[in-house]
């Protein structure tokens, strides 16, 4: 149980329901992100689902990450989707056939399961360390040893993954990760990307049929067709380049420095540093990782925007900051190592009318996009709704920054949202209405973590 949390009536039922959601989505050694809408293994979902699973069985939790890393590319990239070979082709678009039809990506795994050519925020070292920590808290000797063996086994893959992000995805050496597709951010249709996407010229490409709209009540909950045209065009370009990193970094039409992925990477490097001590890695690794942490924090500092009191993504193509008030602006809270002044200013922004201080909110939980943004939409995916993954990331950050009462508030409000609305993918910020997919795996995983 988290320090200071008194169990509430109904906690036990909620725990059992969360466990049941994860059991239903369990595919043996990996978990579907959602029952219908997302029938494959998603990278950052699985990295965080492992934290919830660890409260049920640390060995199964370790397996979640191990399975994902079996599909790691030769250059260190951890793919954003590992496609389930048994899922019918029409269950998700774009599926394996779409990604692999252009033929080989030289660094991709050569045998099934096939993967997409993108990646997602690097939460995996954080997940792996929590699996081991939770196993230690549970105190079962055999499982502690097994999760320590898991850390030893996964460590080289984690190191290669972070190295890929800090070399191929940061040829400029800024400490900031470049992404090539909004899907790589995990916050697909966020207004963060509108400016950079507008500049992408879409060429000739085959027609396509979306599958996602069949799984939600109302199309306004998902990205628009115009968004999808751009998403699919960027996939075409990546396929035409055969995912050659040198070509992508020179001429891909969508190249942006993602502050959230960069901050998550700093956090993951802090956790990787701990893992490296646990597994007795060479001192030189620890020096490298510590250099990555400082570089990442400096990079984030260079994205600070005094007017918004937030950190802003940057368009590599135009060289301009991407001005949008979204939760990603709080990234320095996640990467830590902040001055008291910077931390105070970020918390002030969090409390302001642009975020938690908006009186229309059903609960004081951070909306994905500020309701004061012109492009805010309360039902549209990453353009406004409250996402449990956002609340979980901020909750952990606040705990680490020594803000237990703020963290606790976020936790209680989040649990309350799920108690009322269920294990939804996201929630309407003004009414709390559950939106997107129901029985979303990581929502259940966060509930297990919050309740423990
Ligand atoms: C595209 C699985 C994923 C999450 C992302 C979320 C959504 C996919 C989609 O679902 O993205 O990757 O089809 O909309 O934006 O964060 O990992 O839950």
C-alpha cells in the first residue's frame, strides 16, 4: 500500500476487476493493449502493463517485457507494435501486411512476429526496474532471484535501445529524441504535432480502409480521416526509405524533437543506472548512462517556454518550437533534477486555469490538452480527454519530486474516475464519461499499481 493511503471500501472489488481485465487481455506471454481496438502488443503499453502485472505475478510481468524485446531490431529499436500473427488481418489497420508489403527493412526481425517500423516512448527500463522492486517488496525469495536474472538478461537490450535513441534519433547530440511519426509520440492527434503535420505534402498513395472506427461509439473520439491520410503518407515515406536512418534524418518530412519521449528517456536512464548496479555492469556503462541523463536534462531545459511556463517540442524541419499547451509541457517533472524555481513554476502552471484550475473539470486530473487551447476538443483522443497513462506518469513524477500530497490527490481522483467510468482508454474531462476502448489494459495496470 502506498505510504499514507488508507484503503477504501470498494478497493478490493476494483482490484479484482482490474485483475480480470488483464487476465482477459492476456495472450500467454504478452498482453493485448485492448480487447478489440488494439489486438496486438504495443510497446509503451506493455512496458507499463508490466508494472501492474508485477502486483499479480512478477514472473509474468517480466515475461511481458521479455516478449517485446524478442522483436527488438538489430539497431536497438524496440518496435511500437509487435503484430499478433493469429489476429485476423482486418482486425487493425495498418497491420503487419501493410508494414511489410514494401519488403524488407534491413534492421527488422526476419521471421514472424512482424513489427511496425516505428517506436514509442521508452518506458521499459522503468517497467523492468519496478518489476524487480515489486518482487522484492513481495518478498518471495525464488521470484526475487528470477526477476534479478530477468534484469541481467534484459539489461543489454535496454542499453542498446537507449543508445539507439541517443544516436540515430539524436544525431545532433542534443539529448532530445527525434520522432518520425505522431504515432511514435504515443499522443497521436495531439495539437503538439499540428504545425509540423500541416507542412507535410501528401503525395499519391493507395486508398485504405480504417478499422478503428468500428470499435468506438462515436468517430469524434478518434483522429479524423484527414489525420489518417497524413499518418499513412508518412508510413509510405518510411517504407520507401526502407527505414534507413540516414535518409530519415536528412529528408523525412516529419521530424520533431519530442519533449515527452525525451523526459521519459531521462527517467528510464535513471532506472537503467540502478539496473546496471544491480546486475554489476561495467563502470564505463554507468558513466555513459550518467552522461545521457545530464544531456537529456540540458536538452529539455533548452525547450523551456517562459510565457507558457511549459516545455515545448521543436520542429527539426523548420527549427521552430511547436506552441501548444498540452500535458507534455510538464515533461521536466518526469525527467527530474529541477531547480526549485523551475519546479515551482511548473506546479503553478499545473494549478492554473489552463490545467487543473479549470472549474469545468469533472475532477482535478490533467487534461491531455489544455481546455484553453484553441484546438482543444473534450472528446477527441489526445486533444483534451483525461488519460490514465498521463495521470500515472505525473503521479510517479510527483512522488519522486517529494510532492506526496499532490501525488496522492492525483491517485485518488484517478481511482475515483475508474470506479465511476470503468477501465476506459480515456475520459471526457468535463463529465468523466468513459471514451475510446473499454477494458484498456494499461488502465487496469495503473489501478493495480495505485491500489498497492
Ligand atoms: C497507434 C495502444 C495505443 C497507445 C497509443 C494510443 C493509441 C494507436 C492507434 O493506442 O495509438 O499506435 O491506433 O490509435 O495513442 O498511445 O500506445 O493503446
